[in-house]
């Protein structure tokens, strides 16, 4: 069975491709390499023994996308392709609306015209905005997102809800919290371009001496230590959830399905807790400085993921410390590779 993975050489996409291949799916990747690098394809092959079919282009180029669908019998899609930096989305909103929504609509047009179902959308906990109560479950009301990135995820979900209803399609919206860590082989991990927007790659680059100091954005939040709290989920656990969600769609007898799942650990950790856990797990110091809060950041977000456990038989299994060990191994691999 052929599954299209858009953004399949990116951070979560590449780990999910490995899990799909491990579950005997044939994978076709479309990725414009704006958030990834070509060597990731070689590393996927090294891990799995199988090289996915790869097309390097931007999904906004509809004529190229049509050619991919003409060439392959695609029976489902996991859609990761999106610009994803919260801070940048506030200064470049049009880039985010165009890239994240036009690319999604182009894939859905192909699904509609060819009568294909089984679509999984990489959504985000940012759709909840700053929720009033913790933990956040799937019935938590969606507030206006705090960033343009979050708004594109809310809009993407709305498009897919309408798509599922109007054309009788099977759709799964996966709202994940903060993915961290790297593949246990140290051959896959997060590859930020320039200064990292996410906490953990910034921590590892600081520990490696690439950055002078880690910037912690705000220590005046109403939390225990004043820093923002997030739910950090190991990326391989997250990748396995995508396969579980896909199998559920494929096995469903219903023509129309709209599944929504939170994917997280159920536990919140503050920025300072993550820094200390990294130092402890890897025996490496991380110098840091406190900076003003960033626009678009929320105070606290952690998941109730009971629904995914009940309906998908999935739950997060890897501790924060274990995840942070894999991240450091990945950073060391990158250091060796770049020297």
C-alpha cells in the first residue's frame, strides 16, 4: 500500500517514514527541502534497508503534484508539509498562510478528484491557544491561536472537517504537543536552519558550543519557576502514533471518519526543568540567559492523551531524560558530519 508523506524528510516526517516502512507500507515522499536536507533520505535507507521514492518540489506546484498522483496508486497521505516557526509566523504571516494552506488544498484536490481517502493532518496544540484548564483534552474549546502558525493549523483543521463531511472522507487530525529527541540510531533528528526556534535544538547547540548561550524567553510566567511549561513528547513515540492513526482509518468500515487526537505525555515540564534534565542526562553544562517573552508564546500547555490510548492503543513511553539523551547523540553525529 502506497502512502504519500508530504514533508517526509523533515523532523517528524522522517521518523514517521521509518515507522511506516517498518510496518510494510510503501512510502512516497514529497519535500521541498526548505526544512530538511537530502542526506536524511540516505539515513532512512540505512535504518530501514529500503529507500522511499522521493520527489523534491514545493506542493504549491500543482502540476508536479498531479504527476506524482498519476505515477503512483496512492491510498493515503500523512501531511507534514508546513512552515512551523511560531516567532517567524508573526513577522511573515503571508508566507505561512500561503505555504501551509495552499499546499494542503492542492493535495486535497487530488484526493477529491481521484476519490482517495485516509488523510492524516499534522496539527498542533497551538490550536487551543492558552487553554483555561490543564490538562488539555480534545473537548477543550479552541480559542483564537496566539500565532499565525497556530491559525494556519486551526484553518487546516477547518478545511479538513469540511472536506471529510462534504466528500465522505476518512480524516485524522493529530494535535501534538512538543516533539523532542532523535532516532536511537542517531541518524535522524531535528535539523533547524539557522538559530533554532525550538528549545531542545537550541539547548544541544549551546551544549556543543555552536551557540554561546541559550536564550530563555521569559522567567516571569505564573509557573513554579517562572518559565513556560510544555508537554515534551519523544519523536519516535509520536511517529508510531501516526501509523496507529493510519491503520485505524484504513480498517474503518465507515466512509466518513473524523478522528481528533491529542498526542502528548500528559505531563508538563518547564523550560528550566528541561535544561536541568538535559545537563543531568548527558553530564554537559548549558549556559543560559533570560530574555524578554516572545510574542505568540503561551504560558502552559500539556495534554490529556487518554483518547489516543483508548482508541489507537497508543501512549507515550519514553521519559524526558531518555529523549534528551538521544538528542545529544544526534548533535554529536551532526558535529562529526560537519567536521
